[in-house]
C-alpha cells in the first residue's frame, strides 16, 4: 500500500495559511494601535491648545474688566470724576422701622 502525500500537503498548507493569517492579524492590530495612539496624541495637543486659549481669554477678560482700568479710562478719556460724597442722604426714625417690622411679623405669622 502506497501512502498518499495529499493529506500532508494540505496540512502543511493549512499551517502556513494559519501562520500567515496570525502574522497579518498581528501586524494589522499593531498598525491600528499605533494609529490610535497617534490620534490620541494629536487630540491631546488640540485639547491643551484649547485649554491654553481659554486661560488666555480668561486672563484678558479679567484685565479688561478690572476696576482700575475702567476708572482710568473714565477719568482720562471721558473726563469723568469720582463722586466723593453721596448724592442724597435718607434718614428714617428707629420707631418707624420697628413699627413696620412688627406689622410685617404679625402679617406673616
């Protein structure tokens, strides 16, 4: 009886195909991982740039809204002067305040 070498050839071809598939799969996964790491790095750089811009805008906003700057512009450019005394003074008696307070407390009790 003569043995056929066909099963051995099919077995060797199957092993080679499986090995090739594993290698190609590994290379594909590795390339995909490198691509994702690069994308993550680029996204991180963009996020850092946006955070930096936000901090710069916040600092600029605080500078523009500072009271010292606004008062200086109002005095120098617009010729305004700072009020030194109140425009009007209101006076009220303590008895009147107590009376209103008692009335309100009775109403809401």
